[in-house]
DNA sequence: CACGCAATGGTAATGATTTTCATATGTAGT
DNA sequence: ACTACATATGAAAATCATTACCATTGCGTG
């Protein structure tokens, strides 16, 4: 199942992943998918973003570092972005705000070149 | 009902707002609350953030500009932050990414001075 | 082999949001 | 003033992802 998530290589919802596994013949329960995904996220080996609809999307992360992504609103293609500036800004804001233990969530969404310039209308 | 949202002065969930209205004697349906809140958000007169639990929180915004907030994880107190750096970064990232129509979501969460240094343990 | 223990999977419960639909409210036209 | 039509409203039902339960399975140990 970890294999499946890695194979997905992009942001996937628990529902979607489960469905794909079942269709692939894997005998796995929705509960287990959620459990594994949540565990992965807790362990810091998966990134989580929240879809407008409220659904949570997971993506396997081989490395240890904190990442941010730019997701295509049409096809869902996710692209890691360099968020150094945001990290710095977040740290500074945290420091000057008086708030403690500040965490941040940054999500970019757009239309990827393929979908944008694209001919999805033809 | 708009009055109630303004009176709240801080991030409030639709459910919460509705409950408060009903308790205040206002005869209003949950549907209307959602409708109004969504309309406000669409019209750009309300900010929306998403709670970890998946709940949507709304906050009235008098001004027209795009804002970002730092929310206290304990008491929910929201504090507008200067996100100029993020805006710039987002714009630049949008430009270099090849993605079109890039939007961004930035949420900071932390523990506000009152809750942090606080004596919530005594 | 019996026992315990943690992981699993199916199902029911939860909770927020959306949809539906019949009703009330209001407006314009006659 | 009265009817016709559009719009906003509220109650309840439908939806959907996620979580909680619980009986069952698989496995290692005594």
C-alpha cells in the first residue's frame, strides 16, 4: 500500500487511493488506508494538502524537509516549489507576533501549462 | 445576520454563527447562514480559513485587500499579519512556474501570548 | 497447541456542508 | 386592489469524507 502511494507520485486522496487499490485486486480496507496515510503524515513522510472540497490529499515525501507545492486546479498535478522566502517570512512573523510555536500552511493553486495553454476544449 | 458576523469580529464557523443567532432569538435557518457566508466570501468581503477538523471559519473583512492571518490554536484569536513578502513571493513563483492564474492560501497557526505565557495550567 | 496482542477490514456513526422543495415575501403589471 | 412571477427563506433530507467500533485474522511466544 505504501508502494501504491509512492507509485501515485502525486497528491492522492485516501478515497482515491483505496479505490485504486481495490481495483488493482488488493484486498485492503478503507480504514487501513486512512490509518496508514495518517501514520505516514504523522511520521512526516507524507505531505497533506486540503482540497477546496475539504478532502485531504496525501503525497509521499522521500526526503525529510518541509515542502510546499503548487497544484494544478484542473489536473491536480503537483509541483514542489522553493518556499525559502516563505519560510523566512514565517519565521520572522512568528518572532515578531508574540505567538509561540507558529506553524504555517502554504498552498498554491493554478493552472499548469498543459491544462492552460492546453487544448482540453478541442 | 451580517451584523452578527461583524459583531463576532473574529473567525467563526457557520455552525457556530447559526447557533448564536438562534440563541439570540433570531429566526434564521442554517441554509441561510451558509448561503450568506458563502456569498460574502465570493464577494470578497469575508476571509475563509479551514480548521484542522475540516470546518470552515469565516471572518468579516471591511477592507478590500487580500489578507492573511495568524490564528491561535488554543483560543482561536485571529490576528492579521503583514503578508507582503508572501504576496511578492507568490507572484514571482507564479511567474516562473509556468502555471497560470495562480492563487495562494497562507495560514499561520500558533499559540497567542495569552494562551502561551498564560496560566491556563494553574 | 493454546494464549495474547496488535493489525485489519467491514460497517455504522459523525459532522459539516449542499441540495431540495414547499412556503413566504415582495415587486411589477394590469 | 389583485394576480402573476421571481426571489429569498427555512426545515429536513441527502452527500461525502473521515472516524469510531468491533469482531476477526495472523503471528509470535510460552
